[in-house]
């Protein structure tokens, strides 16, 4: 999962830290539905950037659970997994996507 990764432009996320989300915008409702239907259950989270649209670094979030409501909104229980660097910014059906490269931390011994 490093080509055309869906990007949720919202807040800062970190590995191992839970990130509950209330999804109501149509583009992000579609993005979450696709993440669940394809089975990846993952998307990237980046903060906003006024020039590029979203930052060059972010964190992959894994969806642990989704509660869908009758009006189309949902509450997503996600948790941070891995940090990444954005290689290329793009868009798909109203939401942002990116080609990414994972950042590997040096192990402390």
C-alpha cells in the first residue's frame, strides 16, 4: 500500500495513538467506504498545507471499526500505524491521494 493512498486532510496522527473520526463530508464518506470494501482498512492522515493542499509527511491510520449511520455519516475508530513521506500529491473522486514512501525509524539498542 504505497501508490494512490487515500489521504484524509485533517489533523496530526501518530503511530500507536488512537484517532477517532466523525466522517460527514461526502468525499470522505466515499473514501472510508472504499477502504472497507477493498479490505485495506487503511488511509493516510496529513495536516493541511495552504500551497500543496496537504503536508509532505503523515501517518497511516488503520481502521479498527466503523459505525455507519442511516444519514450517511459514520464514526471511525482508527489507530496510527506508520509514518510516511509523500512522493506525489494527487486526487481521486473529490478526495486527496498520494504515492508515499514509508519512513523507517532507526532502532535504539
